[in-house]
C-alpha cells in the first residue's frame, strides 16, 4: 500500500515539474507561433531555440520579446518572409508567458 502511495506521489510531482514547459508549448501551438517558428529549426521565422540563444541573458529581454510578439518586428533575422507581423490574437499576459518560455529553451 505504501508503495502505491509513493508511486502516485512521484507521478504527481513529475507531472507538475513538466507541465509548465508543456503548457507554454501548447500555448505556442494554440496561438499559431509554431506555424512560422519551429522549436528546433527555422520555418518562416527563426527557430525558437535560436531566438533564445541570441537573447537569453540580455537585461529586460523578456519584456522586449513580449512586446515584439505583440507588435511584430523585423530587421534582426535574415528570413525570406520579411518582418514578423503583430500577433493580435495574443494577450499581453500570453506574450509574457511565451517570451519566458522561449528564453528558457536550450
């Protein structure tokens, strides 16, 4: 009986440890971010891991990236499709959540 309880506890703890990353990837999928950005490879825009490695550690970058998600931007990456358009389907809170997730990718 103790083993069953410990196993259930371990399962619950492992799910809570993984859930935030999966939730943010699910948000990126729902908001169509992954239509233009692959996590590991460039699609129409740079890969999200490339974005993370370029900007991770820069002061204030989480807020700047969230703003870029909301308002769009260009001139940073040499991509054939041009600048990223404003993402009107994303709220400010979602943009901050996505920005934090992207910057956490390794």
